[in-house]
C-alpha cells in the first residue's frame, strides 16, 4: 500500500494535527493517581503481600496480552492462536488501556511498513518524546476506513470486532474493577485499585512506549542497518523480551524476539508453555541460514562504509577491494558450510526414527564434520572482523596494501 493511498482521504495530515484531549487527560491523570495515590495509601495503610500479588498478576496478564497477543499474534501472526487465548488477550490487552487491537495493530503494521518515514505513526526521527508518547497526544484524522486498510484479516475476526465495539466497558472492568474486587476480597479494595489498577496501567503503558522510543535510540544493530531499530538486552528484561528490536524489524514474522537461549524473552517462553496445552501452534521461526546471512551482511556493510569512501585516496587503490573480495569469498563459504551442516543435522534427526545403528553413526560423523567446518569458517570470519574493526578510521590514518596483507596473515584468510 502506498503512502498516497493512506493519505488520500486525509489531507489534514500535512498540517498540524489537533490535540487529543481525552488521551492527554488520561496520560496526565493516571500517573498522578498512581504515584501520589499509592504513596498516600501506603503511608497510612502500609503494604501487604496481597497488594504486591495483585499488582504482579495484573502486570503479567496485561503485559503478556500486549506482547504475545496484540503484538506477536494479532499484528504479525507469528503463530496460530486458539479462540480462548485470543479472548484472554483481548480482555487483558484492553486492561492495559492501549486502545483496541484494531487500532493498535493497524498502527504497528504501518510502523513496520514505513519505519523512520513520515507515515510511521511513532517515527523516532521526530524525537524521543514523540515516539514514546507524543504521537498518542495527537488525534489521527484518518477515517477508520482508511486507517484499517492494512488489517483486513482482523476486521474478519469476530472477537477483535467485539473488543473494538465494547472496548471501554471491557477495559474499565478488567483494568480497574477486577483488581478492586480482588482487593475487596482481602479487605483492601482501594489497594487493589491503586496497585493492580492505576500503578500497573502506567507501568505497562510505559513498558510498551519504551519499545517505540528507547529501542530505536539505544543498542546495537546486528541484523539490519536499514532502520533505527536496535537490540537492547536491558529493554528485553523490562519488556517481556521485546527489547531485541533490530532482530524483530529484520524478521517480524518470527515468534521470537530474543533469539538465543541466554536472551531474556518472557513472551517466547510464554508461547512455548502454551503450546503443550494446545492453545498455540505453528510457531514460526526464521531459518537459521537467513539469520547468519543477515549478520554477515551487516558486518561486511559496516566495514565497507568505514573503508570504501577513502579507497581512491589510499596509497594503493584497490587495497580495500582486495580485502572485500576475500571477505565475500569467506562469507559464501560460511553460508555454504552452514547449509551443509543444517542438512546433516536434519538427516541425523530423521535417522533416529528409521536408520540402523551403523547408518546413524555414519550420519553423526558427517554431522560433526560439517559442524566443525562451519565453526572454523566462522572463526576465520570473526578473526578478520576483530582485526579490521581495530584499525583506525581511514580519515585519521590511511590503510595501505601492506596493512591489509598483514591482516590477511593475522586473520588466516
């Protein structure tokens, strides 16, 4: 869909957008009530374990409904989701007061389609505050028929349409009345409302807002340099795993954001826990070969941007070209060796069900050989990257052909 199509019914987008007084009021009052109200309540009534429990459970339920539900299921369809779990997401997603799933998913799909462009709803290039929450304080003048052109699948989902129709009653009931009633059961209704309602809503909202702001400002870009999205391990911890944002923008159809086992991704773990219960299925994963290729492409592009602009001025024009050719050859070798390793792994797994013990031993030996070849090619690449990245910028010290020859020897290329 082109930007012309999006804006054809809303020329007002080219002018100053009006303030959304409802959102301004809500985002102003709720933090005041959450901080001042909770502090005063604690001062006069103390804190009990039940208060913290209500807060923790409501934070978990509404937070995961946004990350696993609104984001990874409804916006990106990274897995198949059962109707009961969809209903759960829609109820507790509404309790986060981040709008209906139709509005949320539409905005997010436009964000991915037009990231860092004018049509990006929370464009980081307009400033950190704007991306964090400033965009919410402004009305969107586009008619629903225009805004929702990118969510035809959700418009056919009766549960999503139901939530959109009854959003406010659902949000108020699940977000404020429910924690108050739980608190009432323990003789502390106001504590339930403040801890599980107002304070929890504010923190869940800003957890989400951080992905739109901080995850486009701070961190690394190991998978793509084409946009501002970044991987940030600390954000991963506080956002149920959403902080690995560079990976997500490069591979949005993957149910994971935290790719590796050591990367904190509570949403991924939630989905893996729901799978044996039959509530989710068909968890989509990006082929490892594409992930490896993306990392290699970024590293090679980074070096090109460092050395290539000074190539003509170097004492030996062609030094970087020679090195790049060797790196390209090694990159191809890595991709080829990984493909062989991946195939050997698949063959061995298949053999465990059918092949004889002798055949399995042979396949296991082939698997180990291919694994070692892949690791050795990666080791050479890492060595070359380490040496090249330690070189000064060419603007400070021109890199000569002799220097590159030395690099070849050190890196084993």
